[in-house]
């Protein structure tokens, strides 16, 4: 692809560009064919070991913890934005430090609930996909 982009013009494509594009298409088709064979081999291996194998259970566990971390990161990110907007909000300037800390803790708990709820839905969808791939 680098050769193609090297000879490609801004608005047109000459003979060298056309040859490079045909080479890119041929190599992409070859890559897709090889990836298809690899994916078929992986799929047949997953079907062979089954859903209740240690490999499948390991994939489900990894999916769960990835979803969990994603939910926690969402809560942290949203709480950071909440804190930033609280700092610039004129109505929150009269509150004391304890009030701001309590408000941030409650917002973090709310964001954590939302983040982990969304992560749970994502985990269920991922488990369905894993069951399909192993079954």
C-alpha cells in the first residue's frame, strides 16, 4: 500500500498508480484468503474443544474482567469530567470541602453503577458470541 500511496496523485491515478492499485488488491485478496484459512482452523479447534473446555472458560473469565475494567474506567473518566465541571460551576463555589467530597463520592457511585451496568450488558453479549464461536 505504501507503493500505491507513493505514486497516487491528488485527484488522478496514472498507469503506475493503476498497476500499484492492482497489486494492492491482489495482496489484500491473498491476505483475506490466508486469514480465512486461519480463522477456519481456529473455529474448528474451538468447536473440537467445546464450550465447557478450560479454553472457553478462560475466554469467558477474560471477557468478564475486561468488561469490569471497562466499567470502572468509564466511572473514573465520567467522575473526572464531573469534577472539572463542578470546579467551573458558579453554584458549587459556596459549598465547603466536605460537601464537595461527598458530592463527588455520590457521583462516582452513580457513574460506577451506570458503568458496571453497561459493562454487564456488554459481557452478556460477549458471552453469547463466545458460545456461538465454541458451539
